[in-house]
C-alpha cells in the first residue's frame, strides 16, 4: 500500500513533559488522516515533527518517502503547512503575499506571479488580491493562508486546526477546498477540535491522548466501537417536553435523557420506534423531530478519553512552540 506519511514510535519531550510518547501514524496517499485529541494531547507537536520543525527524540518518520530528520530539505520541498492562525503579512496585499512565497521557494518572478494569480482565482480571492491582507475577513485570511501553503504544489498538506474561529459558512468553504485538494491527489493530515469536521473530511482517524495514539480507524469503525443506537424525539410544542420524556422512558424501560428540548433513549428493542410513534399519536402530541441515530464521534471521544472534546478552539502545547 502506498503511504504518504509513516511514523513509528515518535517521542518528543520538553523537560519532564513527554508531548509524544511513542506515536505511530500512517496516511495513505490521496486521503485525509484526521488526528483528534484533547488540548495538550500531542497533536500539534506531531505535526511539527512531521513538518521538520522539531526533531524527534526517538522514533522515525517518512513523509513523501523521505526521512524527516536525515532528508529534512527534501521533505520540506514536498509539503505545505497551515497552522492554527493565519500567518500572512497583513501589510502586503493578497497577491504580494503569494508572490513573496513563490519567490522564497525559488520560482522565477513571472512563474511566481502566475501561480499567485492562479491560487487567488481558485480560492475566490481575485477581486481582493490587490487589497492589504489586514482588510480581509477571518474566512478570507484563512483561504489566503491555505493558498500560501499550496504555492509550492505540495504532495502532503498539514492542516493544524485550520478552521479555528471561523463561522459555519467559512468552515464549509474550507471543507470544500480540502475535498478538491484530495481529489487532485494531495494527502492531508488534519488536526481539529471539531469532531464534525473529522467526520466530514477524514478517511481515517487517529485519536491521540497523553502523547499516544489510543485508537484508530475509519469514522464508522470508531463509531462501531461504541455501538448501540439512540431514539431522539423533539415535541413540536416545548411545553409537552415533560410528557414526551415520561412516555418515552416508560416505553423504553429506561430513563430517557433531555438535552436542548430533545428526548433521547438507547434503542434496545426494534419495536420501540413504532411503539413511541403510536403512543405519541394516541396522546395527541405533535412531533417536531423523530430519528434513530447511531453513535457519534463525540460519544467515541468521550468513551476513549473519558471527557468531552474541549470547547476551547486552540491547542495549548506551548512547550512545543
């Protein structure tokens, strides 16, 4: 099998803190590997090692078939990196930012200018290309930052929490860009605080905690580890929430939960859905939402790490900077 990223036994310590404690990661060429974990789990440190920004204390990693320590220069020629925060120069225009990156990569001026124009068009930034990047919205800056990481046509792209702080629309736009890159054959390693993002984009997921990979597989494989299904009912009339909760709990023989106006209960009997529908109809309770769903990545994350995914958008591995 063709792997764009192969890491075995990566160790990185900062003083007495082992940010990486034997991490193994693999990403097939032309796919998205999602790396999930709580703040401080080691995600960003792993990205920095794979991107040749940090030397591992132990272990070995190949990116694009090249060793990240012995062939760091060759690795850098094959990768792009977008960090948690946009790193563009706000005093330069969008076009000037991309032109500067191209020149730093050794492109002739004409080729760098053509590449900048191509990327501005691809990221719907052509009209803003002549404006200072400091005037861009948050979503536009993230698109420009991602465009900058693509100037050198990388084979492997590291995206370290690329949608941090973006509104849902801007996040969706970046998701579409990532899908298009993968369709073109780029391999993406994505770290994210948003479990929905991993579910949407990742072909494989590695869950990291305390510097170790504690689980891996496709999103569906990880969800299957939790197992079970949940019946969810939302009454059309909020004042009937208590009644729905009582009816569902009685029929399920289990105490239902209530979260944000939604009543949920584990499905242990295939006949439960029909029984709930009939009882609600007999009770004259109009339903606004009714569904049976499988486990979510949030539930997987909770089961594996013993805690919910952190609400804060930024990783706190300060020692790795």
